[in-house]
C-alpha cells in the first residue's frame, strides 16, 4: 500500500512544477552563441503577437536553428492579464517556449472578456484544449513566478529604458530601428 501512495506522489510531482530557487528563462537557440537577443514583450500586446507570427519564424529559421544566436524572451507585462499569462508560460520551469508561443498564437481567443477572471478562464480552457499539463491555480498564485516576472520588467525599464513592447536588445544594445525582419537581419549579420 505504501508503494502505491509513493507512486501516486511521484506521479504528482512529475506532472506539476515544483519551483526551485532558480526560475529558468524562456529561450530558443544556442546557449553558447556569441549573439544574445533579448525580446521584452507583453502577452496582451498585439504587436508582440505579430512579432511571433511574422518575424520570429524567419529569425528562428535563419539564425536560431543554425545556432548563430540565442533568443531569450523577457516578460514585460503591461497589465494583470499579461502577468497571469506570463506566469503560465514560465510555470513548467523547463526553459522551453511552447506555452509562450501557444498563448501568442491564441491571443485573440483568451483576451476576450471584461474581467481578469474572464481572461483566466479563457487561458485555462486554451491550455486544457491543447493538453498543456500544469497546475493552473498553483501557477497563477506563485509568488516566486510573480517576483521573477516583475523583476524582468523592472530590469527592462531600468537597464534598457524599455517603455514599449516588443523591444529587442542585441548583445546588451537596444535595437533602435523599425522592428521588421529585414532590419533585424541586417543588424545580426553585422555581428556575425
């Protein structure tokens, strides 16, 4: 009987995130790349969703998948709905960007409603419909995740003077040109 309960407990621990002292950044690409691209974004920002739809696939195909750069996504929530969505994207604490990508892809579906509760309900339904397994309430109520995300926003504001999303920082330099793939590609090629 004890073995049965231990197996159940082990299954629960594997299924749901247990936060260590360190929460992992969400990133794609070569961790050893000499070019680090930070993307400060808010999950309720339509321009950020457009970046993920139009620019990021090209950036990934040409620079990330080839190992030339690492892209690190940084949360810069513009409202409480974005903060909660960010908590969910970090909740598995595996450093992977699948949940982040899903939430941007489905942004128009979950930002419907008039209250934070409406947004949360929509988020939960989208995650469940896409078989994303995480403890929804634990993720939303995590003080560790909240502090981590808000510290990213504070760092973005203070260190890089970010005041809009999305904002790109390449090797510690804020990207100042119009954000499109052509301009981004030109800047990255100069650094290679």
